């Protein structure tokens, strides 16, 4: 059993991680803000520490006696480009500054994103650890910037980075937006005419990998200490890599609906994204689909191989993608989200 500190613990993936950790008897402390929704985590008996990723002094007291830090906090949508970097890059640096002030320093597991690597560049060959990164969106560039910050601190802290692709599962509000049109109309819109393939991971399976990664994964090498560019990095995904249209049909099957897949011309995708961007600025609230997401949607296939995580850490996906989608739909309906 260990004392664990989590940023982003009140989010979607955070819920699954907290559940996995408390089931193992770990003592969990979650960083929270005044606006954080803590209700779903209260049954797990976790402690909440008020603070901010932008205030190192607010973080240090919570890290006393902590053996493991999970950094899940990040932003996938923002009104301004700088807001991506403020959270995903500078927030990571603040946390690592706080961690290095603790003795002994904790193990740090950072949840990054496949977006930091960019779309695949070799047809249908999935990304593997150690390949060059070519992020195409501001979100992806900011997550890659956070990774580079972590590499800078690797000489002082034991750090592992996990890059998940699309994450689905219970408590996922963004994923819900993919299910809603299919549930309401039986239609699944696919951006662009070129077939693109996607890796997916179930949040509960990802949480299990994060727990194992803290225990026995590779750590990032000290600066200039290794020629293995993939050391300390892991991907997590199902072996299945459906096209976006196939993913929509699987969602329809989970919903019990026949699904009509309709491709959308790129100019229409950009127009919808621009309208979303304008709406976000008028309402002063980010939206799910915006120009940055359009860049990712039209860039190509987003696939990664979890072979390294399977071989080194025993990562597994005990149920199929369809079974996890059905499980998620059942939860959405029970909670009246659908």
C-alpha cells in the first residue's frame, strides 16, 4: 500500500484510477479546485487537497510522504492557444518542481496523449514508442511540450509517460457526444472522404496500466543518458483499430441501432469547426468540436501499438471493444445520460 497523489482525479479517467487504487488499499489524495466535482469520488474515501497546478507552494504540503504521483490534469479544449500550454506544459512543470522538493522524490506517472505523437505516417502502421513526434494540433503540441518538460526533470525524478489514444468508458462526457447522434438519429458523420483508422482504450484498462506503470515500468532516461528515445514511454490500446465509420457502427450496435455512416466533405468540417469556435468565444466557454479538433479529424489515422506495455507490464484488454461500448452504453442509460 502506498500514499498516492493525483491531479485530475475528479475527471473521467481519474474516477477509474481512484477506483483501481482504493480497491488495492492505497491512500489517495486528489488535488481539487473550488469548482471541482468531488461527489463521485466520496464513496472511495479519498482525501481532497485544495490547490492549483500554477502554484507550486500549494502543491508541496500535499506531497509530503507521497510515494506515487499520477498527473492526469490537462485540457483538451480552450478558448486561446496559450491556455493549452498554460495547463499541459506549464502545469506539468509546476507539479514536477513541487515533486523535486520532496525527499525522497515520488515516482511520477504522467498521462499524455497520442496527440503528442501525431497521426501515423506509414500507412496503417501504428505508432510505437521511440518514433519521432509530429503533433498537428495545438492540443497535441502542448502535450508534447509537457513531455519535453518531463524529460528535462528525468535526472531528478523517476518519471513514466503513458500515451493513450481515444479513451471511452463510464463518466466520459466527451465520448458521450459521439454516441448521442447515433442514439437520436442512427446517423454517424465521418470527417473527410479518406478512410482513417483509430486506436481506442477503455478507461478501466488504462487505469490498470497506470497502477502497474508506477510499480515497475521503465523511467525516462536522464538527459543525454540513453539512445533509446522510447525509454519510459508506453502506449495503451485495444488491438482492434476500426475506421471512424466502423467505430460508429460498433457504437450503433452497442446502442441497439442500425447506423448509417455519412462522410462529410472537408470544407463542411472546417465550417462546422469555425462555427463551434465562434460560439465558444461568444459564450466564453470551450466547445467539444473546434478548429483544433478539425485539424486532428482530417489529419489521417491515429493508431498506436500496446505491444511494449503488454510485454513489459502485462497490460491486457480482457473484453472486446464492442463489449466495452455496450458496458458504457448501459451505464449512460442507467445514469440517464442517454
